[in-house]
């Protein structure tokens, strides 16, 4: 792989990693934190939806 192909793949890889991070946060971290601080399930679902929409933008 040459230098040009590596530079072209970096923004794509960053987007994939960012999307994976949002997915991890919305599926695992957010519900755990919400349960710990006592958020209601409807608010947790709304926050999860917001994170997943943010992940789709990248």
C-alpha cells in the first residue's frame, strides 16, 4: 500500500471508529450510566436514539 492510499483511507477509518464508539456508548455505556444515576427508561431510549443519529452522520 502506498502513501496516497493510506492518506485516503484515514478519514474513512476515523468515521468508522467514531461510529463504532457511538454505537458502543449507546448500547453499553449509556444504559449502565443511566441505571446507576437513576434515569428513566424513556429518557435513556431518547438519549440512545440521539447517539445513534449522531453516529449515522459520520
